[in-house]
C-alpha cells in the first residue's frame, strides 16, 4: 500500500519548521530530505520514522522508540533498518518532531 496524500501532507506540515523540504518515493514510502539529506521516512505500514546514525541511534533506543525491522525471505533473524518510529508525543508536537529531526541531521 502506498503513502496517502494526507499522510504526506501531515509529515511535511509536521517538519515544516526545518525549512524547505524535498521528498522522494522509495522504500515503500516517502523519504523526506532537508538540504538534500534524508532525515525521515513516511511509510504506510509503519508511520513516520526518524533516521538514526552514530550516537543518535543509542539515544533513540534509550527513548524506547521502536526500530523498523522486517523479515527477509530465508533469513533466520529480522533485518534492522536505521529508522525509528516517532513517539506519539512528537506526532502531536511539531517542535518536538523538528527537534528530533535536527538531532538526526546532526548525526548524518
């Protein structure tokens, strides 16, 4: 299932304080970019996710956020992607969402 126009509008509004954003459909969803750097994904099955790299991954884990994983065919264990589901509080608070996005961009 693809990302709906409403999901795209919600995510771009949520992160609008970051300045001009660009997007590209891929990975079963929509990738969001700030100044050409991907920082989030909107996925129809998993929702809005923030990208983690370096020490920020540990911070996202410490916050108790859910990491995006999927099961590959013929693989005994799930594959982890470098994206974590935004907390519910950030989905209701653009300031919190943008703070997380800025921290993500600092580590990419």
